[in-house]
């Protein structure tokens, strides 16, 4: 099913993927699709976990008051902090494993990103693949878990809004609309339009499975058992932070040759607050041997539409003279 731009549900910051949004305690009316997701949490169909950073006190107060069904269902110890994380590695892994093993839910939704998800991978390497597939949802630091479950377990997982994003009034309602349509099975495919070609030539539609995520976490994966495998794939990346650090990570991706073998690269939001980001992007795409596209559909901005790891996808011209990405959701 092709979704138009008029449809209103549910794609990374630089410092280890921490989100870069100001928390809004004056919550606006939550979109109906987000209400459906909250209902799924209350009914136990969606497990919410905190595999990375903790929730700040002002955030937790708003969530407890506005969304008690979300807050009371989170798999983590409330009020516990360990360094930058919501708990020790072992405890965070135990909560994540409980969610993966929960037979009543089909979705494991990260409460937030931040830092720490990659520290759980040594534990995941020691357990067998769960018997039932779960939709893992999140972005930012959760990229590490996406790369693991998509490449080691062969799962499809969703790079999209974290659960606490429901509490941000400025977030695009389509973030949650598309997310609900994916996990509910309401759509068979989704199309995002308006991609601009930055470099390379496109002689025919580009097909490949999707992968990628936060550039800091992709860079972290180099040399590990969960290193990004880009061969034959469309790699989607995005980032946010200071210009020098973003440039450092992008240059590392380039020089490490981790993108070697990709059929295309799609750059989502590259959010920089201190310098002009265009020279950084232009320098990154220079000499990349694959077509590179730019979109504002994914990232740490208000528009963070979901895409699916391991989903079959095609990039082709759209009706407006740019390009569009269509991926299968089932």
C-alpha cells in the first residue's frame, strides 16, 4: 500500500546516540495511532524496555501522570541508575531477555536510546535465538541491537520512534501512524517520497534490503561480531551533534570501508548546531562508489518515520522529479 504525504505514525544524536529533543511537559493531544500503541502496551501486546539510558525525573513524572499504562509496564527498575545507564549490564539484559521471551507480546519497544545497548551484545551472543520473532523498535543507541538481531538472528526490526517520543507534542504524528500500521499488519508496503540524489547516477531502480542506523553506533560496530554488513543493501544513516564529531564519524565510515558493497546510501537528518553541515556531507559523499540520496524522513528531528531492517526495498524516480523509497512491511 502506498501512503501519500497527507496521511498522518511511526529512524540518531552523535554523543553515542542520545536523543536531542527538549522534553515538553505540556503534552498536546496524542494522535489516535499513538493511543493504539499505548493500548497495546496496557494489554501486554507490546513490551517496553530500557536497554540504554535512564529516564530523567521530569520525564518520568509526565509519563506517570499522562501515560500510566506505559510507565507501569516498562521492564526496568524505576529510579535505578548505573553510570549513564538505567541499570547494570546484567540487569538490563535480563529485562530485555524477559521481553524477548514474553509469549503474550509481539513487540519489544525501547523506552529511549542514550547509551549502553551495545554493552548487552556479549550477553545476547550467549543465548539461542528466541523461538518467536519480535518487532524490536527504537533508534539512536538501539541501532546496536538492530544490527545484532537483523544480522545474527535474521529478524526484521524497526528503526523508528522510541516509546517516550509519544510524550513530545512536536513529534510528527505520522511517526506513530506508520509504526502502528507496520506492527498491526495494516499495510504491506510503505513509500516515502522526495529523496534527492546527491551523487552518483541512477540508470534503473535500485533494489536491496535495508540496514544502517545511527552513524556513531555503526562506527562502533567496526571490528565486532555485529559489524554492519552493507553488501547488496541500501544503507540508511543519520546523525546529530557537533560538526567536528559528526565529520569524524562519517570519515571513519568512509575510510574503514564498512559501506563497501552497498547498492545505495540514504542520508537522513544530519543535525549540526555549530557549523554548516553541507560541506561535511559533501566531503563524505565525494568518491563514494554508489548513489547517495538525501531525505528528511528519518532522524532525531520531529519527523522520524520508521523503516525496517532486512525489508526488501526499491529506490526509483517519483512523480515530482526526485526519488522515492518503497519497502515491504511484511
